[in-house]
């Protein structure tokens, strides 16, 4: 026992010294924990940014893409309409020229027929005179056929040029719509196909305006 021990005995435990030693060690432990807590507090950010709930970034991106998509489609339609107006001249000009030639030919034939329209003139005509009138009418007919072939060639050329312009425009805008990334490629191809199907009807409608 500690009371029975000798003074300055290192082998017998002194309860008073033991208590003081354990108390000091506990205080040091507590101090270390407090210092660690203080360091954790100091490491926290001064301004806490709250987490944004229900962010609308996806909706805003979708709206922006939709707006660009609609702008591209509107521009495509304006350009197709511009192609139509340009090609309309290439259709109307040959038609006007054909009508002018046809009107002149009608006058020539009318003058020829006036020479034989009454019985008195017919009595004075010989076979040679009739053959001459017939040959002149035949020449006018052949000339008319030539003008029709020329008109047909001009209309065909205008149609080919317009078709190529439309194809190039549709290809260009199809790529632009795909880059916009608002719709999937199959949906874009359906839009382009729909626009392409309208164009032949416009061309047919313009050719019907020619008073042939």
C-alpha cells in the first residue's frame, strides 16, 4: 500500500500524483480537440452559396435551339420563294417572245387567206397561184412548230436550272438545321422533303400562267 511504503519509493503508486497526471493528460486531449474544431471552423467558406433548385438551363437551351430552328426554316422558305421569282422571268420571257411571234404569224396567214376569201378572186386563180398560197401557209405552219420547239427547250432549261438551285438550297439548309440540333435528323429530313414537294407544284402553276 502507498501509506506503508517508504518515502521516495518509486515502486509504490501514489494516488495523488496519479490523479494529477491523468487530469493533466485529459486537459491536453480536450485542448487538442478544441483546436481541431477551431481549424475546421476557420476552413469553412465565409459565404455559403445555396444550391439552386429546379435549374431551367435545359429549358433555356431548348428554347434557344427552337428559335434558331424556326429562323432557319423561315429563311429557307424566303430563299425558295426568291428562287421562284428569279426563275419566273426565265419562264415568262420565252412565253412573251413566242406570243409575239405567233401574233405576227396570225397576221401573215390572215393576209394570205384574204386573197382567196371571195369567189371572184378564186375564178382568176390558177393552180400555180393556189400552190403558192398553200406553200406560204405551210411555211408559216413549219415556223410555228419551230417556235414551239424553242419555247419547250427554254422552259425545260429553266426547269432544270430551278431544280438544281432548289436542290442546292435544300442540302445547305438541311445541314444547317442538323447543326442547330433542335430536331433529330429524321424529323429534319421530313421537313426538307415537305418543302421539296411544294416546289414542283409552284413550277407547274407558273407554267399555267402562260397564255399559250
